[in-house]
C-alpha cells in the first residue's frame, strides 16, 4: 500500500490557516469593510438629505402655488370690484351729466320765458306809448286845443286801464 502524504490532514496547519483567515478577516474588516461601510452610510445620509430637501422644496412649492392661486383669485375678485366700481362711477357721472343738462335746459327755458315776458311787457309798453300818442293827437283834434302834460297823462292812463279791463 501506498500512503498518501499529499492528502494528509495536519491539524496544526488547519489551525494556523484558520487563525490566518480570522486575522485576515479582522484586518480586512478593520481597514476595508468599516471605511466602505462608513462611506456607504455617508452616501446614504447625503441621499436622504437630498430627498428630504427635495420633499421640503416640493412642500414649499405647493405652499407657494396655493398662495399664488389664492392671490390670483383675490386679484380676479379685486379686478371685478374695480370694474364694478368704475361702472358705478361712470353710471353716476352719466346720471349727473344728464341731471346737469336737464337743469341747464330748465334754466334756459326759464330765462327764455323771462325774456319773452320782458319782451311782451316792452311790446305792451310800446303799444301803450303809441296809443298815448294817437289818443293825444285825437284828443287834441277833438278839443281843438292843446292840453298840458298832466291832463294828457291822466286821460291816457284812464283809457289804457279801460282797455286792459276790457281785454281781461
């Protein structure tokens, strides 16, 4: 029989290999695994910070959007109020202009009536003067004498009063 020296199991060698493996594991763990794990944790925290910043920015954007929508609706209401106020103001001014125009028209009509009355009075006075002159001439002819101014006035005034009473 032949012995197999190649396949022999040496307990000390297995133990040394295991110790080497454990030492190698601890060295790798200490120098490689912990820094890599630390770096991964740092990257994860940065990513988490970016996600939280993005979420915060989204919340802020939503708040801003809601605020702007509220302001826009407020601006629409304000614009409608301004338009309504301008319409009411224009309506008031229109009514005031019409009232002023009516007042001016009434004033012009009153002035025209007053002037017509004055013209009628002037015409009446003119007619009275003509009647006085004609009646004076007639009276002078009838009496064949010249009358003084006082007698003349008294006669004319009584004649005009009689004419005025007959017309009424």
